[in-house]
C-alpha cells in the first residue's frame, strides 16, 4: 500500500502541529526545580543593593514564613516582629562583597512536596563558602525558611 504525496503532506503537517504544540506546552510549564533554579540565580551574580532588595522581596516574607539564619556560631530568627531587620542584616553581611560577583561552583536542588533545599558552593574574590537554603511553599510562592552558611 502506498501513500499518496498529498496524504503524506497532510500527515507531515499534522505531525508538525502536534510536535510544535508539545514543544510549546513544554516551554509554558515551569517545574518547581526551574523556579528554584531562578532562586539560585537571584542569590548569586553581581552583589548590588538593588539585586539584594529584589531577592529579599521575591523570596522572603518573614510575616508568612520566619527565616532562621545560621552560620559562624550564630543563629538568628526573623519573623513578623523583626522583619525589617532581615533586610538590614542581609545588606550588612553582603556589604563586604559589594561590586563583586558571586559565582556558583556547585548547585543542588531537592524538592519534597511543599519543602525544598537549595545547596550552593559559592566562590568570590574573597574565597569559597557553602550555603544551604531551606524553602517552604506557600500557595504558588517559595519562601526561604532557613539559611545555613558554612566553610
């Protein structure tokens, strides 16, 4: 049985439409891992006040999800009552890196239902540091719940 050129053309056109729709749909669906990849990109790169503020606005909301910062022998929790201090603390901690670029040497992302962890090894002109972020999902939004900084 042979297929006429006209039918072969229809079949090829239909196949192209199906494949194109599938590829387009794949581009529209953002996985949780891709969202958390965006988080990793937001917390690395050039250290600039505007980027720090944007990352804090996007990924933290201490009134909804308190944030625990751990590192270098200290532990602090920021919630609704001291939310403004979180931004101040973040800017203070990153001030020494001003103008530098934080680069990802290693990245790990793990998602478990409404909890996730993002582990980064970050290098700058000042050396290397490992940072583990815990995030919790609130509706469609991932919010940082804890940050553990260690060398």
